[in-house]
C-alpha cells in the first residue's frame, strides 16, 4: 500500500529546484533573444531611415544640377561690378571663387512676378558644402543666401566636355557664348560612397562642330 501511494505523493510535491532553475534559464534565454532581435530590428530601421534620407538628399541635389545645366543658355551676363561674364565659365574645385557660373532658362514663376524666365546660377564649394546661388536678376544683382545641395563634401573634381569630345579641367572660352556640351562632377562625402555625375548642358548640345575646330574651353 505504501509503495502504491509514493508516485502520487511525488507528483503533488511539484517541480524540483533543478527543474525550476532550468525553466528560468530557458525563459531568460528566450527573453534575451527577443530583446536582441527587437533591438536589431530597431537599429536596422533607423539605419534604413538614415540611408533613405541621405539618398533623398542626393536625388534632390542631382535633380537641381540636372535642371539647371540642361536649361543653360548662351546668354552673356554682367557681374555686380558691371563687368561682362561669359555665357558659361567653369573652374577646378576651389573655395574662393564659384565653381560654375552660367545663365539658365525656364525659371518658374508661380507667383507671377514681373521678372524674366532667365536666371544666373553659381555653384560654390565652401566649408564642405556644395552650394547653389540663384540670382534675382541676370545682370548686376547681389547674390542672395545660398542653398546647400550636399554637405560633408571632402573632395570635388570637375571636368567639362568640349564639342569635339575632349574633356577639360577648366572652361574659359575664347568666344564668350561658347558652352561645354557636358559637365562631369565627382563628389566624395564623409561616410558615403563616391558619386560620379555627368550632366548635359542645354543649348550647347545642338551647336555644330566646325571641322578642325579646337576645344574652345581650352
């Protein structure tokens, strides 16, 4: 009789200490795994958000450059001091002078202000930022506050394509209305992969090349 009741008494006693420790350890392992997975998911979502924001910034900058250069026109302008500036002028990367200066068409006017559809544009590289300046008037206007296209720019290289296909480090035309057919821009930024951009330049794409012509931007 005594032997028959022993299994029932042992079942009523519940889990042993070792069994409880094993159960607690398993629960702790599962909880830790869940926390790690949740933290990894949150970090991944944050990294994706940062990358998408950075990609959106690049896309906005590229769209602005493409819109400006694709609508460049052969229009000679005047500086604030009253001197003439060629239709297109391009320099090597530097901080004390604009990288590119030209006039573009198609300037939108949603407020229907009394102004032309032409706008003088300058691009600068200053303090690690690629900046865009859109003048309120083509001739003699003072530069407004710049808009920042790219930040944390550590290196910048520019080249200009002549009508004969040659790439030049500087565009300083002998004829003030001559423009390059394309602009190449290599941008390096902190924490981002280098980007190589090429843009066609407005009406220069349709200028005929005279036989034996030298690159006018040389």
